[in-house]
C-alpha cells in the first residue's frame, strides 16, 4: 500500500481481556516502531524492529505487552489482561532503516478503550 | 534521558498571522529532528525533517530551524490559515527511537 496501515481503527474491550493490534508497514521499510499516546499526552516509544535483529523492547511498560514481526512485514502488538490505564491510541511507524537518518512514517493508529 | 518540551501548549491566532512554535530538547546528541502535524482522531503527518548537520528546512509556508548546540528548534508558519489548525509535535531522534514533545495545539480563527 501507499502508507502505513493499522487495524482495527477502534477497539473497545473489557478489563482483563487480551487484544491484538496489527500494523502493515510501507513496503520495503525494514524498520518498524510502536508508540502509545495517552489522552492529552505525548507519544511514548514502546518497541522497534529492524530487519532480523533483536527488537528493542525497552519501552514496553509491562510484561503484559508483547510484539512480534515476521521478517520485514506485518507486526502485531498484543496486550494481555488489559487494564483501564492501557486505554490510548497505539501508533505504528516505519522507516527505511533504524541506523540511517530516515523519516518515520506513521499509520492512523488504533484507538483502544478498556472498560 | 532525552526530554522534549514544546511551548506554548496552546495558541489561538487570527487568520493571516505569522507564528512561531518552539521546541527544546535536553540532549544535543541527536540524529535529526522532525515536526509533525496531528489532526483530531488521526495519525501523524510529517511536515519537515532536519538532519543534525542542517540549520533549517523549508516547505511552502513552513520553515523549521535547528540549533543543536542550544537544544532548540522553531517552526515558523507564515500567513496562517484555518486549515492549519491542528496539534504540532516536535520529535528528536537519538539512536533508534523518536522522543516527542507534548505538542502545541494551534487554532487559526477565520
């Protein structure tokens, strides 16, 4: 596709349920990032993937959060046993490579609401 | 730890006015700085990217400057229009990640 796509666009879930968010990066982009934006706050880095290298998971807030990426394609962010404080917009971005000064292109985000 | 601050948090101006948004960062060891626009309920649109070796970038009515040594960047918007109303985010890249400010919410009144 022409840009980064994310699905679903909106997700409402009950506390304690697991959710899975999907990101399709721009074709050819080897680097993929996940960020979280809570209401009224800036974006927080969660995790990035670069090709087949080990991902940088240093931004994940707890062990309930995990992410996977197969090769240089789709990534999924999984949140287990969701809590109300997980409510946020989850944004995915991709770029040509992490080590190069390339621009990050963002998807439209998934708005997660935990009741 | 890198910290990015944007001032003001909100700004309301009449149409046609020139304006400046400010961004400051605490660690000058950055690769680049990006300005984004975020519309309500939408993702981020990249406006300008300034590499650490550059001093400014221009695109249409937008001009962004970077003073890495003092940890400052400004986004200048000329002849503002109601369609410019959005939240403007500044982000610096150090290593693999972008560190964002909390944004300036701009309203341009017709």
